[in-house]
């Protein structure tokens, strides 16, 4: 008697395209996925527990490690959260610097996405092109704060140091250098026939599903929902800047497919460059730090602050209790929900598509596991 | 082969032993050549990749990193040959040999220069197609024997892929056979010489053979498991596919098999479509026999290696297809086109009495 | 979008006896404390009112006897946010799962169960999510004591 059986494949945590330590349990019928179950937690470091033990300032370096590809954005979100909780007014120059850094980091993060996405669908070369440009942004970060990955540059009440002399010119140079490169990416990868065929209509995420599963950021926008926290609830100087919100258009198939998620990020990089240029033009001289006590004792209060990170909505829920460290600090990572939604979109696809979907959601595990 | 046997015979060896000694010698020469080619090819591949990806590539071992392949080879030889505890040990062990042998046997039937094929046979082309098929069971066995689900998926993909692409591959190759009227590779190459220069090459023989070249080359890419058809190993999907559990020299066998396949496919393309060792002006100008042979060998290798270079170029530029797209491409696109071309070429041969475009215009 | 007062009044009318308190001072966004039995109808109602995005479900430990479960809601496109809180007894922390209203809550609830030991009634798959399956205790509780050894690995 012949008998057929479902094949259970354990994908990850050691797998080249699970972006760290994501583990997926795939039940497959041949190559077609019947059921997918994400398992997370391999990178759980208990950051939320640590937050209850250290004081508000000391927690800043830990935010670097929430999402190591976008440390600046995590710094930024945490700093803003505590400032709002305290009611601290941040000097204008510091606000501009923070926005520039966040947007630069957004570009850097999306470049890693671009590269690893290409690699996951089998084109190795874009990875090195993406990293080549990212290197430039890292040079800029290094010049500003001495670090290349975990910056710890922002602090509650501003930024740690003012920009070094000549930095703004270098930043402008980078913008001029970077913008034409996007055309190069289009030539190399985006409009490649195989690439478009591989991604069009694959892993379609409808706006309803995206909202139901709490998907945010570029993934939600790719589904056609023009939601950007920088526009809706602006923090720092975002309300004074002009930029568009790119949404999915279904260029290679349906709205909300892998290709849209890719395209939205590419367009976002262009918008980030636009924001950086405006900031460089508008940035005033002046202080970069507000006067903040060494040990913050915040009276009983609470805040839920959300920031637009490269991967989506990063939320900080801080409950203060009058002591130097928070009573409870909960981090809502965008990747947490973005991984959850895989359960929904993977069934029915092939193993090769699963890789493309994981890559297109651009999840990062430290943010999910914390 | 025959010449060698005769040589030994004249030296006093009995014909019975002579054949064995000659075969052994020939095998050693071919193997040495193949290994050397593989070393150079890996180095070139990495340099080409480096160039395409705006980085340097190997540059530490030897001048410009030219000895890198030796270092890699030594490393692969010295590493532990690890066999997983749960693997089917016999199958796991023999699988690499299938791949290795399958990609080296064809070397014996390549037309190297005028009237010289290492092992002359009048069905050379058929022989090459037949023995390259040995790669398939090797890969399937590797996937099965590893007792690893990724390897199994890789093996399944490879079985489907290689078998599917053999078909358009062989059909496209039938067109030069049709034109030349023989399966003997040496005669096929010779039929592409004479007045008219490169216009006598079969790729320019008629519109059908022109297209057949590209069909053959595309299907050939899939035969060697190269990007965009590298699904059986698909690093980002299947980790390393069928070779995931292999290490050391057994892994190197797969690796060398891939490069061997690339060479064979390119050599076939250049012999059947691009005139093999033919190049205009060599024939009338060079009169010394041995010099001519060397030049012809050089020409043949140049054409072949240029095609190998194109394969590398493609690898570092394209993304990978999906399984269903791969099958669709083979059965719904390449095969019907190849069959159509075959019929067209057959009609052409009948209507124009086997004359090519050049003959029609000039003659 | 309705302002908070009308929203609360309508909610009061729609789900009777659900609201215990509305707090707008010292908090951002404002929150509504609801009875734990009513959490599902309240969120259902709020979702109908336009709060289409459940940003996070957090559990907050407040010894000696309370555990809070906080739902942070966002109305996308309306620039409006709201938090809903419910209080549970610490030794028998159990509340209805809202996974049917917001599927995203399923994982957030698993996290709250894992780290804070809150049980969710009606959750289809209430397992640990971040900690290993055989871990003992719920790490984010204030009185949590770390186990000394885990599979032969010292934890201090």
C-alpha cells in the first residue's frame, strides 16, 4: 500500500534565511506548505526585567540592542518616551540631529533589507551593493558618535554630543551619492523579470488581515494603508518636514504582495533622503542637550509612546512609580506581530516562497524576543 | 586512444595490456587537465564574482591570489570526511562518485583538434548526453542518503529538474546533428569549416539553429545546477540542498562535478554550434601540423571557457526561479520551442538540400 | 471620531456596567478601567467604533494583590489612541482572551502568560512564547525567583 505523509520541516533557528534565530515549523505536502508555526524566543534576554533594575538613563544602551539594525531609531523612541513622560523640552538642534540620525538609520536598515532580500531569492550580488552604501551611513554614525552598530548616541533630553565639524557636508555628500544608486538597484534587481515573477502575487497580505494581526510599518503600507506614525502622531520635528508616505500599488501583481513590500521600502529610502536634506537646511545652531537630572525620579505616571521604526511601530509602555527605575517597561516590537502574521500568509505557498515572505516582512529577532 | 595503443604495441606490449595502459594514461591526463581547469575556474569564478560585486576577491595566497584554489583544495583534502550517524552510509559514500564520474566521462569524447578525439567514437554526442545523465542519480542518492529533509528536498528538486531539462537540451542538440548528418562530434565540427568563415558555424546555419543554440545553453545552465536554476542546492532556501551533510573531499566532488558539467555544456555548445576548433584563416595559413593542432586546441578551449565565463556572469546577476516556474519553463516553453525548431530545421534541410544561409546567398 | 466623553457614555450604554473608572490625568493616552468579565464586549465595541489596531497587550504586576492587563488601542487614520485596563487578582489572574476580536492579541497574550502568569480563557494555544517550554515561574513578576539550574546550566 502506498501512503502519503506530511513532511514536517524544521526551518531554523540555524538557517541562512531566517534572519537570525527565527524557527518555523513547516508542515509541507511536497514543497507546498500546509501549516506554518513560528517559534520565537531564542534571543530573549529579559530586557524588560533589566529595565526594572537600572535607572532611566542606564537603560539607553539596552535600547540599542532591541533592533541592532536600527539602533538610532530605538534610542530615539525611548528618549522621546521618557521626555514626554517627564515633560522635558528638547533643544531644537538636538531634535533635528535626532531626526537626521533616525532617517539615516532607516536608510541603513532598508539597505540591509534590500541586500538580504535579493540574497534570499537567489541573487547574491545586491547584498554587496546594499552593504556598500550602508557602509557610508555607518561612517557617518562613526564620525558622530564613535560607534558603528550600537550607537547609544541619543540621551534623554537631547543627544550626547554635537555633530563634529564638517559632518553636515559629509551628510549632504552622502545624499548626493546615494540617490542615483536607487536607479542602480532598479536596474540590477527590481525590474528583473525573474525577480518580479518570483514576488508578484506571493504572500499577499490584505489590509484587513494586516490590521487584524497588528502588522505595522512598511508591511502595512505595502498593503495599501497609508499609516505612518511620523505623520499621524509626529514626534520631534517630523511635523515640520515634508515627505510622502509610499504605499503598495500592486505593480507586479496584487496590492500587498512581496514585491510591494520591497518597493515600499525602496521608496521610503528616497523619502528619508528628502527628510535628511530638509533637516540639514533647517537645522539651527544651539544646544544639543536639555538639563536633565542625573537620576530621574518620575512621579507615578504612565505613557505608551509609539515611534515609526524601519520595521514598524516600536512602542514603549512605561509605568513610573517615583523611583529611579520604572515600575514596568514594556517594549512592543514591530517584528513580534510581523512574525505572528506568517501563520496566516504562509500556508499554500512553497518553501521557496516562504523564504521570500520572511525576507519581505523584514523581521528582526532581537526586537521580537527582547 | 588508438594511436596510444598502437604506440604501446610497437613498443612490444601485447595489445591486451596496451589497451589498459593506454586507457589508464589517458584517464590520468584527462583527470589532470580537468582538475587544473577546475582550480582555475574556481579562482576565476571568485574573481569574476568579486568584480561584479565591486569587491576584490581572493588576493592573499600567491600573486593576486592565484594560488587560492590550491589552498582550498588542500583544505578540502585534509578536512574530516564526516558522515552523519543517521545517514545511509553506503549510499552516502557512493553518491559523490556518481556525480564526479558523470561529469568526467564526457571529457573523453570532446573533439579537441582536427581529427582528434581522445577516445574516437562515431556516437560521441549520444555518449556525452548519456553519461552526463549519471549526475542525476548521484544527486538523488546524496539527497536520500543524507537522511536530512533539506537534502531530500534538494534531491527531489534535482531529479525533477535534471530530467526535465535533459529533454529540451537533447532536442536542441539534434539540430546540429540533423544538419551535419552524423553523431560524430569530430565530423560535426569539421562540417562547420570551409569557405565563409564563421558564417559556416551551425549557429548561423539557419534561423532555427540560431535559436537552438540559446535553448541549448539555457537548458544546459539548468543541467549544471547553476543560478538561475540552482534550486537543488538553493542556499537561502534549502541551506545547501543535497550537499548539506557533505564535507571535505566528498563535498569537493560535488563541487568539481558542477564545474566539470559547466565545461562539458560549454564545450558541447562550442563544438555543436560555434564551430569547435574551427576559426577562419587557421586552415589556409598554418601549415605545420603540430602547430595547427595546438592552435585548434587553443581555439576550442577559448570558445568553451568564454561560455563558462558567461555562465559565471549569469550566476552573479540573476535571482533564482521557483520550482513551479522552473518546470513551467522547461515543459511549457523550452520543449515546445525546441520541438518546433527541430521541425523547422528538418524542413529547412529538406527544402534547401542541407544548405545553410551562407551557401544559399553565395553559392 | 467621538471624543472621549461621548465614547465613554456610548460604551456605558452599549455594555452595561462595564466601566469602573476613566483616567485622563498623568497618563498618555487616557485609559478606561473595565470589569474583567466585560473585556471582550468592550473591545468588540471599541473596534466597531474605529479602534482597528491593537498595538499591545501588557501585563503590569502590582504586588501584593493586583495584576493589570492593559490593552493599547489605536484608531488608524483617526489620530486617536486609547488604553483599556482591567485588574485581576494576583493569585488567580485569569481573563477572557480577546483573540477573536483582535487576532494579534493571541501572541501578546501568550507573552503575558509566559512572563507574568496571566491566564487567558478561551485562548486556543496558550503556551510559553519567549521562555523555554519547561521553564519554571513567570520572570516579570516582582517576586520572581530565578531557578538555580536549568538542564545542568547554572543560571546565576
